[in-house]
């Protein structure tokens, strides 16, 4: 019996000593431990993305942009790329942080014979955004329609392209950082510009004298008889009844509207195209501007007719937006805070 008691005491003493030793050993804790932030991919403070000298309905190539930009990181296709001739620039975020993004839409074109009356001015949209190391951002910089006729004379001014800054997966409202609408174009012989013709700060596209329907929710703009609608984020603009083709939506590549091949009157003359970024193509009358929702193209080219500017979108914080303020090709400025 005594042997059993002694054996039991021995076991209890051994367990107590083991517990005491373990209690004095500091066990690791994970409170307050954070993974080290990844090193920046390259040095970055601010950069202005432009159309890189491209004109018309199609955007720049990679060589256009590497020949235009000076920072050394722009020569590395892991950080800046234009993977096709579509003209959309792919930018890789260098490190985690808050970035201010400011975008301007392009101005609408003027008709070939209406003197100095250019189309509507592009919108400006600015906001702050939290971006992560390695994010790839698609940047489409809107281009001004140049009003050059594809035929002999009397083309209206094409719509100006919107400027788009979009985060992966690139095809939903949740992917949009900022979009700045482009201005609508003016007619061949006379031009009228009003508040509807400028790039809008609201999401809806501007109405036109020939069509008071508002495009919304990323739709393409409506057309008039001659002027086609601007492209939206999701949908292409509507083709005109004559030759002008609607601007192409961002998700479909963002080209400016061209003109119809094999069309009837007024083929051979009176034809123009919209600017890269969804600007609407034209016959005599002005095309709608590209943007989140496309602006409307107008019907005829006479006095009192106007086209609509593209709508805009801003999902950032500390936003600052202005309608109708930019008078040339668009641009996008990104600054690390």
C-alpha cells in the first residue's frame, strides 16, 4: 500500500514540476505581428498619361508611348504596356498606398466648314484611391476628333473621347476608378455649343437637339439623322441613319466611331470619325462624346442644333469634379500621396 502511495506522490510531483517549467517558458504570440510590406517595384511619385501623339479614332501603340514618356520604368513592359494596337495603356502599381487620380476627357471636334466653332469641352474628374502593389490599371486617354472629312467636304465634328481609369476585372461598375466624359462635336456648317455639349460630371450622357433621351448606366449615346452616339462603358453608341457609326464602348476597345462602308447619300463626302475613347462618328452633324454613358449625336447641321457630351463616373474619396473645362486631347495624372 505504501509503495502505491509513494508511486502516486512521485507522479504528482513530476507533473507539477513539468507544469511549472512550461509556465515559465514564454510562448510565442502573434499579436501585433504584420507581414513586411513588399518593396516598391520602381520609384514613383507622379506621372501624366497622354495620347502619346496619336490622333483620330484609334489610340497609341507601345512605341508611341515609350517614345513620349521619359521615366525609365516606362521602358519596362512589366510596368507600362500597350499590349495591342487598341491603344489602352496598362500601368502596374508600384506599391501599396493612396493615389490621387485626375482625368480629363477630350474636346469634341468642329465641322470642316464652320469656322472656329469647336465642340464641347471635356470634363475633369479627380479622387483618391487605395491601390495595391502589383495592381494592373487600364488607362484609356481620350482623343479629340479632328473634324477631317473622309470624303471631300462638309463633315461634322466627331465626338471627343472620354478618358477611363479602370481596375481589374475591367468590366463592371465596381472596377471603375474614374471616367471623364468627352465633349460632343459640332455640325459641318454651323456649330452650337451649350451645357449639354460639354463633358458631363453626372453619369448620364448629354442630350442632343435631335434626341432628348438620356443614356444612363453605361449605355451608348443615341443618334440623330447624321451624328452618331458616343460610346459608353458597356455599350457602343447608336449608329446614325446615314453614315456616322457609334463610338465603341470601353469594354469593346474604346475606338472612335467610323463611317459606314457602302452607304448611300452622303457617301463620298460629309464623313468624319469620332475620337478614341468612344467619340461618335458623323455625317454633316456632330457626334456624341464618349464617357461612362455616351452623349447623343445630333440630327442636322443647321443653326440651333447641338450634340451631347459624355457622362462621367468617380468612385474615389475627396472628389473634385468639373464639367466642360478641357480644350484638347484628354490626359490622366496619377500621384502617390
